[in-house]
C-alpha cells in the first residue's frame, strides 16, 4: 500500500522533533542572547550601542557569506555532520564571546558566530525537511519547527537576564555555551539522521521562476538559467531585504529599548519575550491565510501591522508599548516561512 503524499514517516517525525529542539536553542543563544546582554556589555566594554550593533551586523554578513558553501555541502552530504560540527563550533564561539575585552574582539567573535549560524540555523534545517517530505507533510514539518523556534526569544531573553543577574554577562555566556553542547551537539550527533529523499511530487513553481525558465529558453546561449532566475527574483529579494530590516534591527534592540522605557531588566526581557508566542500566532495565521489569499496580499498586511507597531513605539506610555509588542509580534517571524 502506497502512503499518501501528506503522510509523515517516522524518520521525518524524528527529524522534525530534533530540529525543533536544536533550532530553538540555537536561535535563542546565537541571536537573542546578544539582545539580552547589550546593556551590560555596553558598560563592561566601555563602548556605545552603535559599536555593539556593528558587531551584530558582522554576524549577518558572516552567515550570508557562508550560506552558499553550506548549501553545497548539505546538498551533497546531508545535514547531520555539518549541523553537528556547526553546533560544536557554536559552543566554542559563545565561550570565546565570554572572554572578549573590547569591541574589536567582539566583532571577530560575532563574525564567527555568523559563520557557524549558517551551519545550524533555519537554512540547513529547512533543506533537510524539504528532502525528507512532500506535500502537506512538508508544510507541517516546517511549520512545527518554526513554531518551536518562534518561542526562542520567550525562553532565551528571560533566561539570559536571570543568568546575567546571578553570574554576570560573562558567566551567563559560559552557561549558555554548555547549554549548546548538551541541547544541540548531543541531539545532532546521536539522534539526527539524514532520511532518504522523499518521492517526487509535481513541481509547483512560482510565477517568477516559470517566467525565468521561459526567458532562458528563448534567449538560448545569452545567459545561464540561474542568472535569469535571479534577475526575475529581484523584487522578492528587495521585499525580503527591506521588509526584514525592522525585524532584525528591533529584535536586537528590543530588550534595551523596553528597559529604557521603564521597568527592570527582567521585566523588559519578559515583555520582549512575548514576541515569541505572538510570532508563532502570526506564522500559524499566515499559513492558514495563504490557502485563501495571495502571498502578496498577506505580506502587505504583515508589513502594515509592522508599520503601525513602529508608530505605536514612538508614543510614550505603557499602553503604547503593549500595542507595539502585539502588532510587531504578530508580524515577526512571518518572513521565515
């Protein structure tokens, strides 16, 4: 008896469960911990927030630069070993982060964090799920992983604040490095397996890709298919870049901004952590909405919510802060899926 295309094999369930755990932990420590430690690092390193955020920008550049090579390795060898090695490197990088003495050291460490992030964050995880499942099973697997990882800020920000209050920011990072070993290295090494590639499914290409294929066929030798596809995807790339700017920037600033608007560090971290369940809500709503409305229409609404949230952040008072968290949180994370 042939399984239906949306059936979820046991191997895919295990893969989804392992990646849900490791992605949540990796995002929480490699991304959100920086946001939770901005203020104490600013004091300890004797620098300004702009300099600290320049280090975070290098992490993004490192991750983007390493992505093509990581993708090639994943395509050829699967994800188990590259994600395991990446998790070991991530723990070592966070441990090195706890020893930085100035902004120059921090920039080097953050660039390295970006390199290992390309090995352990969403891209290789999604590649593994795409290879292992088809149809609705694939949609559910990716949604489950993003729902779990959407709670990374909810877990990581208050935890980091508690650790920093008890051990200082350097001690907090040392504990987080150990957490990476236990909660990502071990699961990847022991539990993660590369399942056989799922059976074929009818290709459903977005209009831009179909258009690129037609143009390439008519142009003949005038240009390779990849370059033609990239040219047609420029509007999508621009949307992801410009739309992602407020997401990434505010995610790093958020705990510090909320603390400066009033309340203690732990309260600000908890409020910033509320972005997590709200982003999960947004991802679930977007996935459901795409069955009824077009992707451009849904994303237009997402960006409108983001804009209204940012406007609310400009208004003083606790009520405006809550409105910002609600609107920004629902839209946060939707670009991922």
